[in-house]
């Protein structure tokens, strides 16, 4: 098995920043959707409320991801991105590809 060539930090940073933009747009759309309907019909309102709960959960997941991405961007600025915040070991490229915001190596994430 060949060792994976590390991606430049600038590429990872650009990808994280792009994901922030995408999440921001998604959260804005969710907020608009949540604010858009207030049906006076009780049955329709109940159906809308079920959909709202899904949207709210999606929004919460998006907010959590934004927090993780911002922390990763701070680590890039500090020069510690790609190093485990627990043990200091390098985080594998494959792990950073899958979870670019991860602060932990595979061992410490367990």
C-alpha cells in the first residue's frame, strides 16, 4: 500500500471555507422555510410541524459542523492543523480526507 501524498494546507483550508459557505446557505434556507408557513388548518399545521422538526434537526447538525470547521480553520491559522489535539501525533491523510475538521487521530478518537 502506497503512502498518500499530503494535500497542501491551502487546499484543505479552501475546502473548509467552501463548506462553511454551503452550510451557511443551507441554514439560511432552513430558517426561511421554518418562518414561511403557519397554516391555520390544524391537520396541515401538524404535518408542517413534523417537517419542521426534521429541518430543525438538520439545522442543528449544520451548526455543529460549522463549529467543528471553524475550530479546524483556527488550527490552520495556528499551524497545528493535522496534528492530534490530544497526543500531538499527525492525523492520517485518509482521516483528514474523510473528516477534514477532525481534531483527533484515529487512536485518540476512539
